[in-house]
């Protein structure tokens, strides 16, 4: 649309057409950024804050604009530049168009040990390259790392145009909201722009661009739609979806290559690929194996099937990440005495050895033989927060997953005649099942079971 009107942005229409085609499903954000940047000899917005989840196109859109329109810029990753000196060196090298190579002894443009030296050197570089009449863009990806550096780093970058006296636009790319950056005084408010998650239709449209040679686009889109039907609720990351689609596409086409199905036999192709997608949901996305290991596992499974070997299947279950920890916590609450919670889940509580009398008593009253005991909801949540990785807010999403476990009959709610008494639950799965679930999240459940320590 706007790409056909070069007067809108002051750039050739061919460049704008290439820019819009390289950023599918991000036309609105692209148009807004082009309007903010304007022509390169105009004063631009001095600071822009772009935030959104991983894989939402922030870095790709910005780098496409800067490279396609050939704007003077420096694009650095704050994870790689983990110190202020590395950050200064990378920015100055890119603005000055200096590349450390073996020929120059990996020499940087200049050495800056503090923000004052960086500001002076940046002004000198802009004057030497005669960029005073143009906008110089400095893009800081993973900008949340700036909060861990010196206190003057973030305020100075947000005022870099004022400090240098040049037309400098600083762009921060991050996954967290701007409110997390407010600390102390001296921080100027940037222009905030949000990059939302791609919708299912947008993921389908972008992933269809990866169609392998020899197949029609409609056929590959129907395959990607099958992949999204399995992975969309667990993963909205564009890079992950494209990676998984390409990784499992050869398996999807096996019945066609063997002559057992055609492109139109969707039901037969789905039956062939479904178990592999279910397995990929538990392995590849959780990074338990690499792509090369996954392909090797597929080849080994195919060779075993062709030789007629019996493959021992493992008990597996598709559950969200936190639901697995909730189910593990429910099992521990069902089979561990309440008096042992302090021993297993409280830090610095110490581990006491069982006495001979306790071991004899446990032999007569093993929890694994007597079955699960009911437990209250507050005990379940206390164990869950003790074993789950990282900090988890007690949101409605967590409690809704408990209801889902009850609906799936992995847990059962124990009724009570007293309405003032809280809800109680039991875990209904066996030891082999819970060990299989715990293995997918790298949790050694045996270490936390009273009957085995």
C-alpha cells in the first residue's frame, strides 16, 4: 500500500517494497517506525522502546529497516557485550565502520573506559564521517541487561542525542515492559511500541514461506496447520514453529514416497505424523535433545520398526510445564507424611537418618502399599512452590491447571460434608507414571519420597 508512494517516507519505492515483503505480518509496526524515522536528514525521535515476547519480529524489523534503507547504525546485543567497555567498543566500531581482523591485530577504533569518553569519541566519529546532517541509529538488543550495568548507562543512552549534540536515535529492544526499567531519576521517557505475539493465521502465513522445493505451497500449508494444531497452545514462538515444521516434514511425506498415500490423503498422513509430533512436543521443544539427536532417534526407530524389533514404549503424557510440577507435588503430598515436609522442602532443615524402629514401622505401613492419602490444597501449593524452578506467581492459570488434572482423573477431589473445611485431593497415578513425568522436567522424585530415603 504505502510502499507504492515514495513521497510518504522519502525513500525509493523499490526499497520500500523489498522492506515490506521481508517483514510479513508486521506491516503496522513497520509503517509506524518508518513514519517515526522520517527522512534521514530530519530530526528523528531520540529514543524508542520496542518490547514483546521472543520471536515476535522486533530485531528482524529493525535490522531490515536499517540495512535495506542503508541507514548509519550500530546494532549490538547486550548479552554479548556484558561489560560497559565491550558495549562502547562495539558501538564505536560499527559507527566508524571499523572491523577488527587478524590484519589489524583485532584493534578496535578506540578505547573507552567510561561514558564520558564514549560520548566524546562518538561525537568525533560522527563528525569524521560527516554524519552531522543524518540520523545515526544505535540499537541495543536484550536491553534489560543494561539494568545490571553501571547506574549511569541507561540514563546516558536515553539522553545520548543531547549529550553528543548530534542527531542520534537510541532504540531499546527487550522482552519486558518499560516499567521494569524505571529506577531512580534521570531516565527520560521513550516512545513505547509493542510487538504482540503472532496469531495462528500469521504463523501459518509466515511458515508457508519455508515450503521445500518439489511441493506445492498449499500442501505445505496444510502440513503446517497440522503442526500448529499440536504446538500452538504450548508454543507461539515463530522460530520454534518453523524449526519444528521443517524438522518433521520428511516424516510427514514418508507415506507419499512409499506410494501408500497421495497429497490429498490428509487423514492417512495425519495418522503417520501424529505420534512423532506428540513425541517432539516432549523432547525437541523442551531442549532435551538437539536437532541432530532427534533425527538420529527417528532413524533408529525406523530401523527397529523395519527389523520387527519390539520397542518398549514409555508411559508419557502431554501436560503443560507447571501441570507436571503440580502433579509431582500432588504425588509427594499423597505418599509422604505431612510431618516430613519440613525435612524435604525446607532449606537448611537437615536430613535425619531413620532409626531401626522407624524402618520396621515403615515396612509395616509403607505408603506405596497403603495407597494415597488426602491432602489439603494449601499443602499442595506449598510443595509446588518448593520444587518448581524459578518464581511463579499464584495466578488463576495455576489453579485452573489443578482443575484440569482433576478432570483428567490424574487427581481426585475428596468430598467433605463440612462446608467450612477446605477442599482435599488425592493423586491417582502410580509410581512408574510419576517417574516418567518427573523425568521430562529433570526432577529426581525418588529423593523426595519418604519410602525410599
